[in-house]
């Protein structure tokens, strides 16, 4: 083999090794201690009776608290011809 062929062979082997390493690192993730522990979730319970009654009345007052959610429209349910007759 000529010297040029050996250089090209070495270059090809290097490219294949780098591509194999990158592919392996992308397909086989590292084992992390925090990933196995899971995601911490905080459960919110019912509001206790000892909660501030003044705050509860303000939360229940419709003039001070605005609900921006839109009511659901269920008028089209069970329509046998939704795209016309």
C-alpha cells in the first residue's frame, strides 16, 4: 500500500471511531443518581379550618377575584352530522 492509502485508511478509521463514540454516548445515557430518585411532587391538601377567614372571604368575593377561565361549550356533543346534513 502506498503512503496516501495508509493516511486515508487511518483517517477513515478515525472518523468511524469518533462516530461510534458519539453514537454510543447518545444512545446509552449515563446512570444518574437523581434520575432514579424520581421527581419530587408536592401534594396540596384541603384548606384547613384554621386558615384566615378574612382571606377566605376575599377569595370568595366575585368583585375582588376574577375567574378568567371560559365555560366549556358542550352543545356539539352527540351530533350525528357534525359537518352538515
